[in-house]
C-alpha cells in the first residue's frame, strides 16, 4: 500500500504484528521507531481487563535491543492483581528475543480531593509542525509547535493529534496516542544539532494522575545533559482539560558518522 494511503501502524498475522511503513524509525530505516513500539505496548495494556475501575498510573518502557522492521509478538503477564492495584509486564518479542520490556501499574479509582490541573488553550492552525518532511508518521500525525523544535535550542511545547489505527479497524485510543506523543519530548526540546548528533531514547516512563481526554495532547518538554553522552527529558503532559502527568526519557547521544 502506498505510504500516503496508510492509516494503520501494524497488520495482523495470527499472533504477530507486522509493521507497516509508518513504523520506520528516524535513525535507521531498517528498524522500527520507538513511537510506534510505544503504541503497541499501550495497545497490549488496554487489551487486559482490569479487576475494578482503574487508571494506568505508571507506564515504563525499556528498549532492550533494536527491533527490526519485521513481525513482533506481544506477551503479557499479570504480575500482581487485586482490588486496588494491578501490575502488568508487556514484552515485545522478535525471533524469540525480547526487544522491548514494559510494565504498567494500574490503580483503582475512588472519590478523593483533587488538584486543578493548569488548563491550556489549543493553538490555532498555522503554527509550524514538529513532523519532519521525511517522517512516515506525518501522514497520520498533526502537530502544532508553540515553541522549541529540532532547529531551536532549549525547552519547547507541542500539541499533537494522531488520527490513525493500531491495526485495521482498531483506532488509536487517547492512551495509545499519549504513549506515542510523549516520545516527542526529545525532538521538542532539542539541545544539539540533529545533523551532527543522534539522540535516540532508550526508555520512557509516564506517570499519570488520570487518562487523557479528547483528540489533542500537549507536551511541554525540557532536556538536561551534563555533557557526558546522555541526556534526560522531562515533559509535562496535558490536554484541553488540564495537566495530568509527566513523561521522562533517557537519551543516548552519539555523533553521526560522516
């Protein structure tokens, strides 16, 4: 299928998920990108029934090794389950090896005092896009860049809306979209020249006070580095209702080969 016509990330082949061209990574076209691997992890979490009304309060995703542009399987194990908590482990497996390992902590929902999350207005169309001209996800991902970006050093803010499907017939949910968009923090708050450096993240952790709502998610990101070959990204997450969580990424910096 031509790239312009693709709207789903994966095709199903029995128990396997076959990546479409939308999954092509930004650093090596032979490998799947972290954004769409995050989507598959979040999708696998959503398929597991909770024992009570719960919210996913924490999602941790570790990249164990590169995932080729080839089929992967999901393996999910319930590590702990009760009326108050549920802990899941999600593995993405390729050729018998775990390439991504994640954990999701769900917490029961109950009435309690809350805090008012700071609300933000959605910017009007016409702002620059975070999507690169060669990014396959540009076909399903709309971004509005308030500040920052790959060409600007320092903190940045971007709104994202991803309107596609995980597999044919299964729309990208707000939670899956969040797992994808939270990965945009590193590109939003750039501090090196992407033409000279790669800065792939080796993990991502989301802490959430509630599930995202609506079509849009806001990522306000800031990157810190001690100049020692790694960096840490802290992103505040929000939707039109207000702020609801944080995302953290560890970046591995490497000079591009000439």
